[in-house]
């Protein structure tokens, strides 16, 4: 009960740029998985390389990132991923279920 | 000590555009009435914002990396593990379990059988009129029929004079009447198809949302610093006949503003139409004397972007796509029997009664997830919640990757 309440979601993509199957790629076409961690205060998302044959994610293959601070930006329109020190967030992501 | 029935209601593509979630535009009196006697989780999130992966995840209480279902093309029992589902668990405990409408995602994802007979005591019911859903059913200005996105119809002119969610409600009502006097407890799941596109809905619901009072999303443009990989090009919307005529550029659009407003009007109208079906269902539950011993869960498979970030779909990690309503009505816990004999869920016809007012009984603000639903509803019904899964659980048939939220019904929220 005293732990920080966090939820996880994920979304697959076939490529870095939008294409016709970006909405719903077949398993064999998935190259990138976007893992999101969200709490009351923020949403942090890493788009990581993904192998659809082994179902393995490559945490060192970071395609993009997103960070939204919800108090100032409830609509998640101002991505400040490039502005922060990522070590703390990476630690949290390491605890992904 | 007495085992409780469960009525599990799922909407399709319903974001938190409900009065009980603070939306001041939408008219959702029947769901708001349910919320006024329930515990409302204000920050509930799905695990992947698309139908089959989300539904399979919620119903097995396993995350997509454990179901290994990220698209629509595999059945978890043969693809990843023989995981026990929520209805299967109730069935194994002696419940009569039944599915009406879209509960599991149909097709390969549920073995072309909605996971019958594992999950259900009888084959799942699907409304016959759903086969027309993606056909040319919408009358254009030229009088011809089109497969439009915006498809408000005269129901009497539709095949069978009905629509899928109306049919599903009729069937659920029929089943409730049959089950009301049985000594065996039931778990009934009812999955509505709306507000999923196309917005093939009774035309009278549009009148609840005059077009001159509709607004654009507060942030209708694609954010400048959004990585391209995070954006989805909402292909299903683009494929509809009326949207194709707009000649929208790929992938970023935008949709003309006057059409954006009409999409929002139709989405809200679809929510009110679905709310009416929920009202019919709940008032039947009440009329049959089942409201005092039936848990009601209301949720959705994921949300939908109504133009926020230049998107018109789920398929993303944005909160408008991942945040969903999650409402638990537990008689004797979230509300108490009215000994004066007042109805618990009187039907509210929004087309005839425009004014109403409800306040949520209990809200939880902390973040929760749909993988939490399985252990929570099991526990609240008086069954033992499944144990937590190991880090690697492909061989474990019954376990949960979520949290049992039962304690939240009794304790004040902290933190």
C-alpha cells in the first residue's frame, strides 16, 4: 500500500516512421516495442528494439523516448525526454513486470 | 457467505468520457447512476491499447509479454500458455458463465469460439445484426448507401429493425430472467460494440449534442516533439467512405475542422446510446431482485483519441488511449440495501429526461491496471484471488500479474 502506484502499458510498431501497418502490425513485422510507465505525476515511455521471433526486447537499442510531466502537461503534448537525466527512470524501467 | 453473481459489462473503445469521470459534455446518466453506488477507479489503465491484446490480458490477468499476443493472430492457449481466464475460474467454482456480445476478441484470438467451452457454460451469443456493421449501411445525401464513419441511422430501416447492442441487451435481459430463479450463481459478461467505429447508431442520439455546441480537442495538432514512432496514422478511420472523400494526407492529416467536430459529436452520441443499453440491463437486474446479490463491473478494452495529438484511434501509449473507466458495484460494500424499497437502478431515458444529477459514492485516485480486475472481482465475489505469478509464468495455469484491489474497498486512500 505504501509503494508508488504505477501502471505499465506497451505498444508495438513495425518501423520508426508511421506507415500503413503502424497501427496494428502483425507479430512478424514488429521491430519496436514502446514500454510506458505511468504514475500520478508522469508518463515515461521508451521505444526499444524488439525481436518477434524470440520475444526479446533489446534495452540498449533505444529508438526514442517520451516523458510528460502531468501537473503542467495533462494532455501529454510537451515531450521533455531530451531534457532530463535518465538514470533514475532507467532504474524504474528495470523493475518492469 | 452467500456467493454473489457477477454482471461484467465491457464497452468497446470507451475512454473516460463519462459524467462520473468529470466529462461535462457527455450524457451518460445510467453509468453515472451505477457509479453513484459503486467504487470508481479514476485512474485505471489497460496494458495495450488495442482490442485483442487488451481483452486477452485483462481476462487472463497476464500482461502482453506473457500472453505474447500483440496483434489479432494467435490463441494464447497454444501460443504462450494454457492460462485460466476470469470466467473459466468462476466456472470451475460452480458458476454458470455466459458471454453476450463482444467479450473476448472474436476470431483466432479466442480460437473462433470465444474460448468456449473453457470459459463459458454455453456457447457465446453474438448479435446477428453485427454482420452488417462494416457494410454499406449509411444513407448519404444522394440517397445511396455508403460504408461511412459517421453513420447515424433510422433503426427501423436497418436489417431486422435493430442494431447489435440492442440485440445483445435483449439477449442479456432474456438470460437474466432465466437465471434469476436458479440456485446456481452466475457470471454474465456483456460486451457492447459501441462507441467503436463506425458510429452506426440510432440517429436520435445526435440531437443530444447540437453541432454548434461541439468543440475541437484542446490539443488537435501532432506535438512537435513527439517521436514519429509514437504516432499512429489511424488507418481504420481513413478507410471509411466519407473520410476517403476528404482526401486527407498520409500520415499526419489533418482532418478538416468541421469534420473533426462531427466525429466528436458522433462519438459522444455513441456513448449515450451505449449508456442506454447499460441502463436497460441494470434496470432489469434490479427488477428481478438481483441488485442485492450481484456484483457489477463496468469497464472498457481501451480508450480512443478524439483528435488529441492529431490522432483518431487507439493504437498508442497516450493516456486518452490507455485510460479506461473501471467501476465496481458491490452490494453491501459500496452501497447498502434501501429498505424503503426504492429501486437501485431505475432506467433513465436520456432522450426523454435531460436533467439528472449523481455523485460518485467512492473514488480511488491511485493508478490501477486492468490486470487487477481478475483477482479483485474474484475476491469480492467470495472466491480466493489467484496467487501472484512468478517472474516467468508460462507454465502456470492460474496466477495473476495484477494486484488484488479488495483492500481499497475498505481502507482510505493514502499517498
